[in-house]
C-alpha cells in the first residue's frame, strides 16, 4: 500500500497541476468533501493549496516551480501540452503567459521574470519555445522567479527598478558588504550598467549571475544573459 501511495504521489505532482486548470480555486474544498479520492491526492492538493497561498503573501517563501530534474520526459511532455494551447507544437509568449497563470499562479505577477525566462529559453531565437527548449523554460522560470523574489525585496516602492536609496537599504540581501557610501555608490553604478540611475531587473539578473547569487543557476543561464541583447535586436 505504501508503495502505491508513493507512486500516486509523484504522478499527482503533475496531475494536481493539471487539475488546477479546471478545478482551480474550488479544488481544495471539493477534495475535503469528497472522500472518493485517494489519500495521496488529498495530501498533495492541500499542500499545493497552502503553498500557493503563502506565496502570494510572503514572497520570501519560495517554492516550487518544479524543476526538470524532478520530472521525467513524459511528465515534461504533459506540461508542454498544457502550455501548447493551440496544439501546434510550439509555444508563443501568449501561450506561456496563459499557462503560467494556470499552472504556476504565484508567478503570474512576475512578468519580468517570465519574459526573461522566455527569451533565454528560446535558443533558436525564432520567438517560440519548442519541446527541445521547453525544459530550459521550466528551469529558467524557476531560476528567474527566485531572482525576482529577491529583486522585489530590494524594490521597496514596487516600481520594478531599484534606486540608490533602495539599494542602500537592501544591498546586504545580495551579499554586498561595503562600508562607505562612496563604495556603495560605486557598486551601484557597476550594476546599473546603462547608467540610467536605476538597477533594472535585467541588470540585476546579469549581476546575480556574475556573483552566483543563486547557487543552482541553470547551466546555460550565464551564456544566455549575454546573448539576450542580440536576441532583442534580431526581433523585428
Ligand atoms: Ca502553440
Ligand atoms: Ca525557439
Ligand atoms: Ca524602486
């Protein structure tokens, strides 16, 4: 019985997400009432519901875009098919936005992170994510989401850019430990590569990759950071 339970649990990792599509908010309630479901399902559902709630409130409790090392190919394919709303085998940005809202609702607000993951995952630079690129997309969504949580902590007034005042208050969050105001300003200017007076999320990401702010940086994220500008120019 225990073995069966475990298998269910992993299978449901995905299925739970799939269900969200149709059940969405009510699923938690439904599950509580209906006892026809397995206990595995009960556990998983109530878990994901709770963590979803937490995410919205306390952004620092970062969970679970499930990364691909925890998924097999069939599971990844399942998720891909959800993303691929029109079923043409490739994902547009619109399909990605839509799927993120359904599958990873706690990421839905984090547009800059989604955008960056989308651009970085599109290695063929054709504006679409195919199945070969999709694993990267999932991992990069996870990665940029984590970075964005940190970025948001620094961005006290929520205008999606970090001014020097905000940097001064929060610089320790990104491992900067300098004494004088002058040194701090020098550091700020170093990160603010376009010298616009603000650290933008893109600039923040480049710096974060440089100092390996998050240890489990996807292998190719660094190279990707550097090619993003080129990608941007190539697009019409
Ligand atoms: Ca599609
Ligand atoms: Ca592509
Ligand atoms: Ca700000």
